[in-house]
C-alpha cells in the first residue's frame, strides 16, 4: 500500500487558522478529521498536536525602540489624562457611596419607627375596642334618656 504524500506544515498551519474561525475550541481530533476529509489522511498524531500547539503558542512582543521626546510627551499627557479620569471616577464612587449610605440610614430609621408602631398596634386596637364599647354604651344611655323624656 502506497503511503500518501506528506502535507507540508505550512498547509496544515493554514488549515488550523482557517478552522479557528469556525470552531470556538479547535481540537486535534477535529483537525485530524478535517485532514482525512480533505486530503484522505489524518496525519501523525504527534505532528498534528505539535503544529496545533505551536499555532496557539503566545508570540513574543516585538522589541520597541526607545521613545522619542514627542512620544515621551504623548505618554506623559496620556498618563495625566488617565490620572484625571481615575480621580473623577474615585470622586463619583465616593459620592455614590455617600448617597446610598444616607438613604440606607434613612430607611433603617423608618424601619425602626414602623417596628415601634407595630409593637404599639395591639395596645391601640384594645383602646379602640374600649372606646367603641364606651361609645355604644353612651348611645344606649342617650336612647334610654330620650325614651324617658317622651
């Protein structure tokens, strides 16, 4: 049986890049299945996984040349702007925290008053019932006195 021709690494790397756009997570199994579909062979396991790993390895950042005076001035102005934004954000956060702390304090005071009123409610209900009985007795007495006058 004849061995299929070896596919160049560059072609496999190009396929990896193409498939990255189609798959959130590209696995070696998925890549090997696509190689079998397109080229009739799956490729060696160690080779495919090595190429897959090298295509996802982080690339070192290019070396930067030392900043020029204008770049240094630009960086200084960017730093000043960032510090000003941070100062304003801190001020907004403190103001926000202060406002909500005040509102929470107010709500706690209202809750305390409502709890006190709730504790007094049974006593008030008894007083209302007592006054209702006294009023009913007073109406009865008035009716009796009116009956006597006739």
